[in-house]
């Protein structure tokens, strides 16, 4: 098999893995909106919790680019996935306290904030200009895929577990860790 053919398949494999990262990022972000009505009844308090995510998110987008150049984009994205997964899972333990829950959601936003920057850096390293539009479209379509998956799967999980909303955080945390293992094996920074 010619080397260029192997590289072609490797680029599409990387694009698929990055698409899954983006899907998990958006699914984990979406899950709070699905679970929140189960434990926060005041709509004003819901707004506080939902907006807290974006306080963290906006703080790490630019630094992610700097750190990707220093230590490698693979490490930055992997760290982001670990951070967002840890704090997403922490929702289960902090939900009784509006302050702690808001802090956890902001920290989750910090983890997810590196995602888009990392995906674009991966694209510049992995995808040649004649394939970049198609492969970036594939990667960024993960955001819609993640929203669709969360909106389909999460309510079903809650319903099937008799209202145990915590299950969605466990399931998506497991999926994120499986993604992390796969990405460590199949993706390099360049």
C-alpha cells in the first residue's frame, strides 16, 4: 500500500477521533441542561449555574494555543478532556450547593475551553490544505453530533434509571475516558 494512501487513511482516522472528542465535549456540556431541572428548581439559579460554564470556557481558549506550542497539542487536549470529565463528574457530588456547583461548572468550562483551539491546531498540523475544509467540517460536525447524542441518550438514561440523573454523568465520563485511551494510541500532535 503506498505511503500516501496510508497517510490519507490516517488523516481521516484522526479527523474521526477529533470529531468524537468534539461530540463528547458538546454532549457533556449539554447534559447540565437536561439534569439541572431535577435538582435546581429556581430559574434564576439555573441561569447562574448554566452561565458559570462560560466563565471558565472563555479563560482557557487563548492560553490553550500557547501551551499547545510549548508542550504539544495532544497533551493540551488530553488535559482538557481530563479536567472537563473530572469536573463534569463532580456535578454529582456538588449539586446540593449552588456555589460549589457553579464553581465546578466554571472549572469544567476551563477544561472544555481548550477544545476548539486544540482542534484547529490539530487541523493545521494534520490536514493538507486541499483536504482541510472537508476534514475540519468532519471534526466540527462533532458539536452537533454531541448535542444530538445528549438530547437522545441522556433523557432515556434518566427515564430508564427511574430519575437517577447522576447516571448521565457516569456514562459520559466513561465515554470520555475511553476516547482518551483511543486518542493516546491513534493520534500524535503532528
